[in-house]
């Protein structure tokens, strides 16, 4: 039986020859590509870390700039508020002229036959340029009111919404005095 089996086996010639020389370079190129991809991955990873660190630095600078901006806006708001308060105070001071000259002028305008029974000068807190005047004169009549109003007008005050009520031997006069800036 050995011979029979041996006889079945035929000698075959090589069907194809060996690999060409170019195909022998393929494994070398594969390993070089693997090494190159590892180097590129390392390069990209290092750039990514550098970009992350740079982003954190810029984020810190942005936060510092936003904090400084908020601080400056707060200071600006505070300055504007202070300027508005100062402007309001200046307007109040401008409007709150001393009223002592008004009282002196009213007192000096009285004639021999008339006396001041009551004098009230109230400043309006919302409008400091407006002063509410209530004057009660005993004797003198309308001529005394005209003389008193002339002396008040000489001080650059103007009367507004004047009311005059005549009683028994007395005249009640109410008006709003407004500073007239000529």
C-alpha cells in the first residue's frame, strides 16, 4: 500500500514564483507608519495640552478683565450718582435763597398805621425755589399789600397764586414766592 499512496502523489512544479522585492518593503512601511502615527499622536496630544493651558490663561485674563470692567462700571455708577446728588444739592442751594432779606423787606415796608400780626414762610421740600408765604396785616389795607409786594419784587422774588382775604381790620395774604433769576 505504500507504493500505491506514493504513486498518487505527484510532483508539482511551483505555480508561482517568490514575492517581488517591492512587496518585501510593505512590512517595513507598515511599521514606519505605526511609528509615525504614534509620533503624530504624541505631537497632537502635546499641542492639545498646550492649547488647554493657553485657554485657561486666556480665560483667567478674561475673568480678570470682566472683574475690572464690573469694578469700573460700579465706580462710574457711583460717580454718576454722586454727580446727580451734587447737582440736586446745587439746585437746592440755588433755589433756597436766604429768606431773611424777605422778612426784613416785609418788616421795613410796613407803614405807621399797619402792623404784622402773623408772618409764615414755609419752604417746599420738593421745590426749594418756592416759598409759601402767609402774611396777616392789621391796618393799612390794600395799599400796604402793594407796598410789601413791591419790596419783595425788588429782591427778585415773584409772587404766584396770590390770595387776599379781607377781615375785620385785618388782611390775610397768601402767595407763593418764586426766585426770579434775571
